[in-house]
């Protein structure tokens, strides 16, 4: 199993990556998303597939243009307070690793989780700072035979024009 991590400046790009990954057969149980983006808090939805947590977590553009009829991982998005980072919107397996530290977890819980995945301390600290500034981190656990596909999908939304 390989962990692939990408940070996106725009939440909408990260949401599109998640939808594309799921469409390619990557289980939403192997995908995580953590965002500090204000964009992720601006939605109301009448879609019965979108949970109340997701309704407060995903942008209208992401639901209308990206999710369509299948919400997958994005329907599980919820608000989470991470000490030292603040309120973030998150879903997936990495969230369990971060929140598994329990109440009163140190500010380094996300930092520690990323380092535990093999990310250098310098890059992990940069990812945490980027999330604080509104970035969105997508992490995927992929079998070696799927890793190339995951990288291709994740990189396809990097540096897209706004």
C-alpha cells in the first residue's frame, strides 16, 4: 500500500479530484480530505444524498458540477477542530488517525499523522500551514498497481486555472 498526498489551493479542485478518484474505482474509504478553505463552508442543499454535515461543508459548485447524483466521500464531510489549526472540514481515514489522539490532542496531531505516513517533517509542517491558510489536502491509500492512476488523477487537477 502506498500513500499519495497532494495539496490543492482551491477546494473545488480537490473536490473534483475526490470525485474523479471514486469514479476510477478508488474506494472512498481509501481517500481523505482535510481543508481549511472558507469555500467549504458555503452551501445549502436540497439533495437527499447530501448529509447535513456535508451541506455545511461543500461548495455549491462542487455539489452541482462535481458530485451529481453520487456523493461518496464528500457526503461524509464534517467540521472538526484540530488544535493549533482550528476548524477544518474533513473526511476519510486520515481524520481517524488525527482524531484518534483523543480530546486535548496536541497541535502536532495532524503533523504527527503526516510524519507517520512518511512525509518529511518539513513537508508535513508546510502542509499543516497551507491548510491553515485555506488549502485542501487530499490523501489516498493505493495498492501499487493503482498508484500510477491515482497520481495521474491527482496531478490532473494541480495548477488548473481559476
